[in-house]
C-alpha cells in the first residue's frame, strides 16, 4: 500500500504570493461540512480519514492501522472553480498524548499555478524548494484520501458531471517529484460516479450535493463508508 509522504512547510516559494492571495479574492466557499471515512480491505479497517470543510478551506487527517503512530494531515485552499491552488501536508510519527504532539517527519507546501507546482519541502535532509511541471487544473491526490478525491468529483460536477481531471500524485517514496496522472470523472446516473486515475478505477456513490457517501475500488477489494459527525 502506498502511503502519501509529502508534508507541508510554510515557506514562501515561487508563485506562493499569488496563491496566498487567492482566498481574499475567492467567492464564498461551499457550506460547512465534516465527517469521517472508514477505509476497509475486506472486513478489516485499514485507515480512517477525518475531514472538515469551512469556507474556502478543506482539511483532514489520515490514520493508518498498519502504522500505529503515523498520521498525515493536510490543509487545502479551494478556489471558486473547485480547484485546489494551495495544499499543505504534515506527517507525524510517534505517540500523541494530546498535550504533546508527535514529532513531524516531513512538511511540504505545494502551490499550483497554471501548468507548474512550486514545492517547499522540509525533512531530515533539510529544506528544499523546487518547481515541477504539471497540467492546468491538476488536483492534488494523496493515497486513501477520499475527502480530496471528493473535491475532484465536485470539480467535475462544476464542469458538467463528466470531465477529464489531471491528478498530481503526492504519494510514494520520492518526496521531491510528484507525478501528474491523467484522470477522468464520469457520472453514472444521479447517485454514482466512477473515477479513473491511471489504471485504478474508483466506483463511488454520491448524494445530491456531490458528497461521497460510499463505494471503493472493487479490483483491490477496497471499500469506503462515510460517517457524518
């Protein structure tokens, strides 16, 4: 199982100023929403994701059963057109008592602009800043983050329901080189969509507002369930 390992570091990198100004220029965000996804392989819960939306902000936390003390948090800014111009991800590893947070393993900040993405990365190897090529309108994707996947579905809905959506993959072991993968979101009736990311196909159920309520990846025996808080 691939686990996203990019983490956000608050540095001013190329194109950062433009992205930081986006929230002030943005139209009012979508209605506040929060919930939890249970991700299962067969009968076993392998991960959980807690998330919340408020205004132009989408944030969440992934916990992985196979890595007891590993948590992956993200904070994203959502533009009026449904794209995500800025995302910050922090991964922590170690026990969290509530009073003392587990130490971070790596932090990364990504700013999307036109067909490139600026990356500020902090890890045990030090601080690095680079600019990578991508596609216009690319959506950030973290493995097993269904809240971010839901944002891509919302983006496709704004484009008519069925649309080509490129994904900038933040998962993998090479933290310095994200890969852009062609994707497609396809509406199936009024309550379902399929999302193809490369060779992987998600089959998902949605409510009238475009929120994911269930589904999974049949070929991988993976299923998700949304629990509203």
